[in-house]
C-alpha cells in the first residue's frame, strides 16, 4: 500500500510540474532569457519522462487487476452474446 501512495504522490508532483512548465512555456510567462527557457524546457521534458516511468510501474503493479477486469468484461459480453444467440436472454 505504501509503494502505491509514494508512486501516486510522485505522479501528482510530476504531472503538476509538467502542466505548470508547459503553461509557462506556451504563454511565455518567464523572464531571464534563453537560460530560463532551456531550464523550464528541461524540467518539462524530464517531468514527462517521470510520468511515463510512473505509468509503466503503476500498470505493472496493477497488472493482475487489469487482467481480471478485462476477463470479467469480455466474459460477460461473451456470455450475453451466447445467450442472445441461443434465445436464452
């Protein structure tokens, strides 16, 4: 449970940083010239990489749940389709 909490906090911080720096870069809300732009762009890029890595970890940690939910969803559709074809609705 604790690893999920740490990952969620990391993802939240990285997403906030990515959104914040993206808005600043898009609307040019910065001063300091070229060096400031390069620094903000690097923060934006690496926070995006952090989000990607966190997403991969999140999916890996929840892989069994994803498989079960997919089986349940596909299984229910297959049962409904079979019942409709045999006339047992």
